[in-house]
C-alpha cells in the first residue's frame, strides 16, 4: 500500500514540475517585434496651430478617445496623468478579472511622436516580466491605430500623426512635462 502512495506522490510531483517548466519557457520565450511605420506629412497640406494644455483636460481627452477606439476590446483600461502616465485596467483571466497597473515616463520626440518608457508594472500582486505583459497586451487586445508596443524595449511608441482623429486632424507633441504640467501640441488642420 505504501508503494502506491509513493508512486502517486512522485507522479503528481512530476506533473507539477513539468507544468512549471512549460509555464517558465512560455514566459521567457522571445517576442516578435514589428518595425515602426514612417509617415511624412507635407506642410503644404496642413495649417498648424500651437496649443498648450494641462493634465486635467488631457486626461479627459485621452480617456474619451480610448473609450471610442477600444469599445469592443475585452480589456477595460483607462489612463491617468499625474507626475507620470499611469494605465489602469483589468485583464480577464479564466473567470476572474486581474487588476493591472502600468506606469510610464513620457518623452516628446523631435518628430512630434510620444514615447512612454515603462517604469513599473503590477498585475494584482504578481510581478511578471514587463516584456511578457507588454507582448501579451499587444497581441491580444485592440489598440488604437498609431499605438505601437515594443516589449523588448519596455516602451509604448505613439505615432501621433497616425492617430485617427475627426476631420483628418493630425497632432504632434511639442512638450510633455507632467511634473511641471507643461504640455504643448501642434495641431495640423488639413487644407487640401
């Protein structure tokens, strides 16, 4: 009788070890990245307007835009601008919903795009590799056109001129300093 229990225990232990090895190998698997799409905007086709904003108004605008663009996405998320960019959301996991929080350090690029460099991440109380979670989000959830997740670089690259806005408006980021609440954009209005 003792040998049956010993054999059963060793079999169960072996199954658990194999499952852990498979899970670990999936988490550590390399991630496929895509090249950014380059766009050229002719100054002759657009008239530019320079706009200064603040965190409060920009929070309202971003979350309204996300609600419209990602309405059919199974992930529920929102953005909060404080001293850094914070993304809060829930991920469906079997029958449960996991709480997700990502924080980013924003930086405006010379070409008008915005880079959000990953600072921290938590899924519930579990700490997963940042590149794994960013890859999972990019492959499984609908993101607005122009938002590119680069898991290996731990960043989100926002191609501002590719964001689909009403009346074919384009936006370029001039300044994005959240700590000083110094946010400036150039709005490009089509004239052709």
